[in-house]
C-alpha cells in the first residue's frame, strides 16, 4: 500500500521510509517486505526503537519529518488507503467467533482518506500547509513518557533479551509487567503474542488476546481520533 502512495507522491518530493517493529528480525518481517516490492527504504526495528524514540505504540503509525529534520506531525494512525477489511464480505460459513472478530474490525476508527489528503497538502505546500504543525503543538500531541511507560520499556527489553537467550518463562513474566504498566502499548502486546511457541494461546499465557482487549476498550477506541 505504501509503495503505491510513494509512486504517486514520490515524484512530488515525498520520501517514505517504512519500519517493521519485530524482534524476529529479517526472518519474521522480510517475507512481508519482499511481497510488497518496495522501491523506498524498508527497515526492520528489532529493538522497538520507534517506540522508545518517537512514542509509537500501535501500527500503522506515521511520523512526518520535514527536509530540515524537524518533526511536524508526531505518531498518529496512518493508513495509505482505506483497508479492504472494512468492507469485506462476511463468509457464509463464519463461526460466532469469526463474527466477533469481523464486528470488532469493522468498528475500528480509520480515516485513511482524510489522512492521505492532508499528506498530499503537505507535499504540495510544505511549511505553509495547515497540517504541518508548529513545534509547541508537536510537543503537545506527542505521547508523554511517565515513569510507568519508561519502566514498561525496560521490562519489555528484558523480555526480548530473555526470549532470545531461550529463557521463555522468565521472558513472559517481564512481558506481563510491560502489559500492566502500559496497557495501551499494542506493539508490546503484539510482539509478546507473536513470540509464543506454536500451540500456545495468548489468552492462556497472558490472560488476553487482540480481540479480548479490543472488546474491553471498545473497537472505536483502538485507534485514537486523528487531529487534522
């Protein structure tokens, strides 16, 4: 999806860099990157530095950085087009559990058209675009990092290290602590779920999975509303 947008806006001056946040590295992320056939830089963030440096807690998120290296929009939900899953046909053989998931996904708050229109305006007008924010507004909209979030990041990093060292049980405990300290960080949850051994169920190990957590907060709250 990003490659298509790059083909449209790249000739007008927009550079796109996509970053996959995945502790599994190339083995986990590269097949998805290869399938997209990108002509723009596509990186893999094994250490989740995007979360540490920019405050990314969910995907897809977009950050606008101008030609001088200044952030003019902090992380926000970024879909390059309306995703197909919002309008897909419900299979005739869908189970009740399938229907729960479909219902949750269709309630996600995604404003792809508005976001891409704003991005195009910025590409055309640069600093004169009303969507390019002044520094004080960027700071206001940026995610704060209280001690709980910083501690969650430390536990998450320990969890990744222990998992890589083969200490899965100890890793799970640190992932659980990251959960409790920063429950809105979906990148932590998703990574912990993905690192489970085949056959392990996130509900059994962590007491939650994507659908259970989304239903708990309300699917319409999974992505915060974009302030354009």
